[in-house]
C-alpha cells in the first residue's frame, strides 16, 4: 500500500473498525455528495485525495484528462462522484471523462473503481440518465475492478427544485410520481462502505426511508419553510411520464435504506441556517 500523504487530517494506518487505511481519490470531492464522501472516508482514517478542477494539490480536468496521472499515482481506490448536468458538458465529463479516468487508473495500478450513479437511470428516458447509463456500461466493461453505487434523488435536489420554483410562486406537485429521496450524507456512507470493501463487480442500491410522491414533498417543504407558493400539478407526458409514474426512480427493497426522511432533513437544515 502506498504511504503517500494526501489531503487528509488523519494519518492513522487503520480506520476505526480496524480495516487498513487506504489511499482513496475522490473525483468531484467538493460536490453535493462528494464532500460528504470525503468527510466520511477521512473519519474512517483513510488518506483522501480530493480531485477537482479547483484543487490546489490535485487539480484534475476529466474532460481533458489533465492531472490524472499525477493525482492517481499510488492510489488504491478511486471514487467517481464527479457530475455535470449541462447538455453541453455532461457526456464529455461523465462518459469521456470516465474513459480517461479508467485508463489512468489502469496505468496507475488502482484496484477498485467506485462509480456513483442513479437508481432507475436505465429505465427513465431522459438525456442525463442515458449518459449515466452509458457511464455505468463503461465501468462494467472496463478492466478495473468496480462497484456501482446507485442512489435515489437527494433531499438536497428536491429542496433546490422547490426553492427555484417558489421564486415564481409555484411548487411542482404531482400525486402520480412516486419518489424516495435520501440524504446525501447517508448515501455518502454507503459509498464509503463500498470504497473500503472489496470490489463487487456489481451494483449497490441506496434509497430513502419513505416512498412518497412529489406533492407530499412539496407540501412538506412549504410548511417547513413557511414560503408562499401554490401546489401545481405538472403533467409529464409520453414515455418519460410513464416511466416516472411506474416508480422507476424508487426501490422497494434497496440494499441500503436511509433513515432520515425529508421533513426531518429539512428541519435539521432549518435549525442550522
């Protein structure tokens, strides 16, 4: 195992469970999920490298591959939590970037690639989900042992959506679209578990504790935030609507089930603001 220090506050040789500490690189380690993954891995005693364009120590650009060889030298595990939802950049980042990342891992002798993905991405006909499905296929076909951790939508995403639409005084609210959001911090623990374990060459699914609908989430957000906004059903036609109504973004029997519901998460966030 490589003994390089890397952006970490803990240099113990084993984590709190007695498992040997690993050198783990986290691509997208400053994002909504990535920052929680970094915190969780460091708390377990692993040596963590945060890879991002803005990093002083490990500046990496997945769209070009710049910085990857240097950043991955001596790494045991790579967690790919990088993301892009822009139609202009998402394929370059998530598909082409994954290809570059896997090639660099292979060259560096990395033994485990952990890819963060989305529950139901292969069953919901959206451009972003198609890109995530293609990313998964690259990982599964690659030569680096792998684990894919799929999560349902984060509480953070739902709150961001409602905050944005409330500015124009409405909240998207449909009783026909099942959702099962999970706290990013709880998803991050599942990702950290995967990173510290042997590669599965398979998938792990993470979902929130409650299967509910968009209207119930919107009502909860409105009550907790005391914002004025109308609950407005938004019809979703075609194949996309059928896929969402079928519950493809939820998982009745996930491998990992969160414990923090949306209302509890909102209340905790309100107390800290």
